[in-house]
C-alpha cells in the first residue's frame, strides 16, 4: 500500500505532465482536508474541497476528458484552508 503526498502550505503545488485523453485526481477526503485549485494546461478549471465529515481513503476528486489524446498537464494548488489546511494527492489516473 502506498502513501499520499500532502501539504498544509497555501500556494504549494504539484504539477503532473502527461499524454492522454483524460485525467483524474485521486485523493482522500476528511475533516483535516481543505480546498485546492485545479489547473489544466495552465488554466484554472475547478476548486475542489477535500473536506468531508465522512472521510474516504481514495476518492475521485476531479476528472476531465478530451475528444483526442494529446499532451497536457494538471496542477493542484493548495489554498491552505484555515482550520483544515491539508491538500493531499494519492495519485493521478490517465486515460490513454
């Protein structure tokens, strides 16, 4: 069993370049987690809140697909939410 990567720092980010037709961010939810912004190819496309009263070890937090396969990058930027600042990434799933 692997482990997730996390931060509690606002503005901290992880960038994952890939070639594919879709991507999903997989991570936990729970009381310690907060919000993060999702960028695809440098454009903000969503804000995801990992905060939940009923936590999960692994959930699909964000996903998107394109009509054709190509090079892309997903970037997750922590907001460092007050009171529950943790942003966590368990992994990314790429659809080829």
